[in-house]
C-alpha cells in the first residue's frame, strides 16, 4: 500500500462520497490509469488536476488547501482573521446583521461551533436566562450539552440536542477528514443522558427544517427559532467557515420580553 499523502486523502474522500476511481475519473475527465497512479504515488498530479478533483469531491476550501499541500503545491485559498483589513467590508456586513437583529439574539459561529461574536441582545437574554451566572463555554455545543451551562434552562433539550447531533453527523459526512468535528461528537457523548443511539446517523430521515428552542425563564417560557446565514462563493477559508445564527421570537410573548429587556437596558444606560 502506498503512503502517498494525496492518495490517502483521495481515497478517504472517494469513500465518503461513494465514488469509485472510475466514477471520479469520469467526473473530472482524467483517465482512470492516471488517477490510479496519482493515488499510489507513481504519478504527480498537476495543480489544475488537483483543483478538478477537489471540485468533483465537493471539498470545502480548507480541505482543498490540504489536498494541494499533499500534492506538493502551495495553498490557493487564504485564511485571514476576520479583523484583517482585507475583510473590512465583510466585517462591516457582519456587524450590520448583528445590529439589525436587535432586540433578538444573534451569534457569529465558527465551523466548529465556537461563538466568535454576539449582539447585545444575545448578552441580555443569556444573562436573564442564566440569572447572572457566567457560562462555562464559548462553544455553542458545549453550552447546550453541559448540565452546568445552558442545558438546564432548555425546556425541550432532547429535541434541540438531537438536532445538533444531527448537525455534527452531517458535518462529518460533508467533511470526512475533519478530526475536530469527530472530537466534538465524542465530547457531546461524554455528557450525561445523551442517548447512545444518536451515535448512528439516521439515514433517510430528514429533520424538521425549523427547530424551536424553548427556554425556562422568570418571565415564563420563551420560544425562539433560528436561521443561519453564510457567505456565497467565498474565496477565503475564514468566510467559508463562518455562520451567522439569527434567532427570532416564535410567539408574541417572547417578542414582548425581548423588547422589554432592550428597553430596560436603554433606560439604565440613560440614567448612568
């Protein structure tokens, strides 16, 4: 068995996409013989060939860079901090979305569910739900699954947790070489009372397009649903992996409580 770095990656991605060498060769217009030689390390793929293979396999930008590196080429897609000057316009757009979501919570989420930024409403609602107690994690999944974080105030925790486990399974299916996502999946099962059957992805069963979060609070139950915004055709790895999670009230009571919290904060600021 060859230890060709690109060969190992291609085989792993082909297996995840259920593609034979012949399937991938036909999809990319590369001969099966040449593809076989690339996988075994007997032939070197050109940069154009690597890009065509990545396109056919539907690889995200980070994994495309990894495939290029494995083939002996420099990365094609930059990975810059969101604070970098080159992403000024993007950062302004993100800030605008967060601001316009007021008085309802919004979060900027990384590929691995780390919370990178929030609007003021997220802080207000979070502090109210936690009754001033600080959260233990910056990772949204850990916040949801940890009994010492947000989990106790989620009235429909089982439904919400099942949906996020499905998100992780879907992320792994889309990115089979993503070790951090696999690690996150394992970490969620380390928490108590997470059903073992969730370790298996439920094929053929499509989840509801909308999941409502129901929170226990001193104002009674608050109900939100969420939408995710991503950037179309990103060239930068950071943008490719960025998600903006905007939550909306699922009933009039929740909307009224959010408005009341915002008004209270504005009143407090005015008196200071």
